[in-house]
C-alpha cells in the first residue's frame, strides 16, 4: 500500500517537473541559429545571443496562459492530494485531486495543439524542440495519473 | 571620537549635495497609436530643488533607422518654441505645465513616417546633471493587443471561476447546515433537505365513533 502511494506521488512530482520545464525552457521550436518558445525568440548570431519578446499574437498568449494554468492546476492537485490523504474517510476516493489533475492534462493538450497548428512556418530546418516534446509527453502521463486518482481508494 | 564625528559630517556633507544635484526624467517606455490619431507624449522630472524660473524642456526626434536626432521642441525662458520647419510643423503643440514639472507635447494626425524615438531632456538650474529619457512611438494601422493581456485574462478568468465555485460550494454547505436555506417539505411528504418544513399540523381530532345499539 505504501509502495503504491509512493509510486503515485513520484509520478505526480515527475509530471509537475516536466510541465514546469516545458513551460519555461526556451526550446519549443529550434532551427539553426534561431530558437523560439512561448516567451522569447532568440537568435544566436556571431555577435552573441539576441532575444526579443515573442510576438504579440493572440494564439501565443493563449498557449502561454494554458501552459501556466496547467502547471498551477498540477500544483493544486498535489496540494489537495496531501490534504485528502489525511482527511479522507476510509474507502474514499481522491476525486478532488483527480479533477484537478485531469483539468491540468486537458490544458496541456489544448496548449500543445494550438501551438502545433499555429506555429509560424516558412523557417528552414525548423524542428520541434525538446520543450514541445515534453509538453506532449506530460499530457498522457497527467491523464493517466488523474485516472489513477479516481481509481485509488484510501485504505488504512 | 571627535575625529570620527568630523569624518562622518564631512562624508554626509559630501553625499547630500551630490544627491540633490541629479535630475531624474520620466517619460513612457513605448507608445502605441493609430494612424491619423493624436498622441500625448508625457515628460516629467524629479529634482531636489524647487522648480526654478529657468527650467527648460527639450524634445528631440530620431526616426527609425536614422542615426541622427533633430530637435523638435524647446521650452525656455517661460516660452515654448515648437517645430516650424521640420517633420512636425503645425502638428506639434505644447500641453505641459512647467510650473508643475510637466513638459508634455501633443502630436497631431500621426503618420507611418512618425515612427521613431522621442527623447525628452529637462533641466532645472542648478540641477542640470541628469540622463535624458526616451520614449518609442509606434504607429499602427490597427493597435495590437499588448503582450500578456490575453495571457493574464485567461489565467485570471479560470482562477476566478475556480474560486467562485469553491465559494459557492462552501456557502451552500453553510446555509444548508444553518437551516436557513430550507428546501421545504410539501404536504404530500416529498423528501426534502429541510428539517421540519412548513407542514401544516391539523389539530388532533378523535376518530368519529358511531354508536351502534347493542343488539342483544
């Protein structure tokens, strides 16, 4: 029992870290000398590292908001998990935690989809960076974790 | 002891005048405007001295991509002098109040060629050491939404909704527990959450007894 609890907790922490890194790291699109992400678009020329804020367009602001929200909701679900662990009745299910975790996974999915569809094309050798891949990886992990919380029952 | 006191007073006297001799100028950082509209570029300063009668404001303009700046406005000796030869002739107006340390100018009927950097330099004698401050003017056909506004509003809306749901949930629980919110029980005995409800109690009447003569 304790083992399951520990495993679930570790999974949750891994998801939180993945989401955090994906939101912050400056590598959603990399290509040659230029790498862009949600917040900055940086150019590494001979002179140095020139960064400018990402465009003012609506879609990138929506992606920013969704990624930040997913990190927040994952954090909230961790806090509620800790709370519910001590206050839940025996045999109860962690519904509250599961709801927040599933919402977090939905937000990551929406953000990643919007970014995929609206990404500015036309850049030669522009590939997806590791932060983008992390976002996609954390979506199913988060969903699975939420479903585990629905199924998990508190035993003494 | 005395030497320490003397040293301290010298240092203090050395610091304070230096502090009071720097003027700090404030303008915006960036201004967005639509083509054809008017914009007010504000400039004010902070100085430890009283506003003197010889206060001067001067604005200069450097177009985007150009290397040199030209002077477009100067206020001195109590009178403003606006541009009458340069790119802003008849379009610049002084709307500031030097007595209140405000040296703002109004640009009318903007065009795409007005994109550039405006620098305001103010002097308040004897406070003349200071750094000029620049504001960048961007002229758009359609003003884009500022960075972060949509982000902030989405995050704020979702968190606000969450908070609202939590508050309503606890409010409902509180009201039901206090029996204020009474889902009343109707006469037909439909199940409700309230306690007694507003049932009408009929006064108890003994059941009718019919007297039957005892047949023997």
